[in-house]
């Protein structure tokens, strides 16, 4: 396998020469400002819904069960969280810390705080414009609301292509790469063996379709998230006296007052901001246009209900899980040792997280992280397939089943390739595809913002009138004919709004 990659090394270098400048331009001059600007805009226009409705968000999320058919609201939440909880939470946070310094964590938090509102709008729109499918699972997402809401199928198709490249190819490779690195570090298992085992485990689920993915995510995601939170909480409590200094370091570094980290560049505000936002977006995916593909699958009574559920997912992903990783690394001796002994060194993200956990928990730490990343990244691959499948069907409406079958084999191939590929190439490819996706989606939801805000207004009006489970009626929209009459108002018995 190594010989094969050495043969294509010149091709890889040529791709780098084209890909990296484009990716750098998108992130440095477009997406960082568009992402924060969009989040701030929706925060203002929704009157700070992430703060006003946080308690209700949590309630709706954990009662979003019991759909009579298809996928329940909680299953859709678990599927989207499966995509969010992956390499970004462990390897991604480590890379953000090393490249951007502790200040990158601050900008990850800011990305999440404004991302609540963005996640609500995009997921509510996905619910509004969803359509039914013969397998009993709804289909929808940015491609669909771009076509139906804006009337631009060409842009919807472009988004679908970007998503398939990002999730069907790049992100699946990134997830399997991190699993392979973790297994090699903890147990000495060769990467190619891990790749083969992953291919089998992924195939078992994805050949069962979207319902199979949702059921699997519902079982695995809550358990793995709670286990990781408990371990990180124990580390935090045992190092409680160091918390004020850690928080001060994060905030100071965010504004250019921290020490030079990862060696070399002094880490300006711009570097910390770019890396924090980039990894924050990769992790919580608010505004990227990925989670809406899962949100649309849910059987709920009002589009805003699932919007709130997906908004809460940003909190779980970044403000809880990513913060846990930051705590584990910054409170370990490993981080300080690397700063003093290996400035400017290149690191493997997951290896830094593993070493930090070992510093806290001994040999068990390395094994624990390897197991956690296995489940995090494995469920991410399943969710990535789910998102890609929705968009394959959008592109190939006449031959959806055949196209989806081909997609499954492509996903398995990328899982295998990613397990033995170089991390740098995988991350750079993921950054570019994510940037193109997010830019397209953010522009679309800004144009559709009046519709998304109308959904929130209707939902809150019904709650003020005493209805604890608002039911959507298309008549409240300016163009009710744009939504499917066999979907809205909901005809199925459901308790998951």
C-alpha cells in the first residue's frame, strides 16, 4: 500500500498546488467573516433565541421520540450528532490548539454561540421543504430548500455535489484516518487492518438504508458522549485549582496576548480566529448545511421543533465535548512539554489527545481515547453516508436506487483509503470541500431568512397561546404551495415535536 502511495505522490503535490491557495482564500477572506456575520445576524433577528429558548431546546430534544413511522426527532438528532462527534472533537481540537494556540478554543466557543441561531434556521428550512419517500423516511436539506425556496435547482445541485465530495469522500477518509492512528497508537494495530475492519462494520449498517443509520446512531451516540463527558469532568474536578489560569490563558491568547505556541509564529488574533472557527465549524457544522439533511428526516409537528433540536446539538458538540478535549490537553503536562521541547513540530492531532489523556489516567487513557474515537468516528461515517445518500437521490432522481448503491461502495473505498492516507492531505481536502459547502449554504439561508424567521415566529405565537406542542399549518407562509401537501400539516400520530 505504501508503494502505491509513493507512485501517486507527484499527483498529490500537484493537487496541493491548486487546492491549498483556493482553500486559504475561502477561509481567510470569505468564510470566517461570512460564518460569524451570518450567526450574528440570525442571533439579532431571532432576538437571541439560543439564550431565550435554551431550556425549551433541551426539553424538546430529550422528548423528541416516538414517531409512528420513519425517523423520530431524537433519532434525527442522534444522526446529526453522530456526524458532529468525530475527529473534530478530539483530533481537530488538538490541531486547533497546536496551530492556533489556546485562543483558538475561545473562537470555537464564539462560533458555537452564534451557530445556535444559524443551526436553527437551516434545520427549520430543511423541515419545511422536505418531501416524503417510499421507504417512509423524509428527504430534505439545503439542496431541496435552495430549489424550492429560491427556485434555483442549479445551485441546489452544486451544493449536493460539494456535500457528496465533502462527506462521501473527504470526511469519511478523515474519520477512518483518525481511527487508524488511534488504534495504531494504543494497540499497535497496522492501519490497513483497522481499515478493513471498519469497511465491514460500516457496510453492515449502510446497506440497511437510512433507518438503519438512525437506529444505530440512537443507540451509540448518547452512550459514548456521556462516557467522554464523565471522564473529562473527573479530570476537571481533580485539577480544579488550575481552571482559572486555563481560562485566562484561552481568553488572553484569543486576543494575541498569550505565549507563542506550536512554535514559531507568535500567533496573532487572525491565526487563532481562523483555526478556531475552522475547527469549530468542522466540529459543530452549524451553517455548513450538513445537519439539515438529518433534520429533514424527522417526523415532527412543526419545522421549528426540529430546528430547536438541531440547535441544541451545537451546544452538546462544541460547548461540551470540544471543551472537554481542550480541558484534557491544556491541563496535561504533555502540552507544556511539547511547547518547550518541540516548537514548530508537526503533530498528529489524535496522538496529542491520547498523550494528554495518558498524562491524566496512565495507560488506560490511551486505550480510552482509542475506543472513544472508534465510536465517535464510526458513527460519523454512518451519518456522512446518510447525508450523501440524500443528496445523491436529489441529483439522480430517476435512478436514485442505483446511484445510492454505487455511493455505498464509494464510501467503503474512502474508508479504506483514508485509513492509510497521510493526515495532512486528508485535512486539507476536507477544509476545501467544507468551505465550498458552507459558503453555498450560508448564502442560501441568508436569502431565505424571512421564511426561517416566520417559522420561529409562528412556533412562539402558538406557545404563547398555550399550545405546548405547536402544529404547523402552511397557510401561515407567504407561499404555502411551495411545501408538500402530503407532509404539512402532519397527518401522522407523533409525540416528538
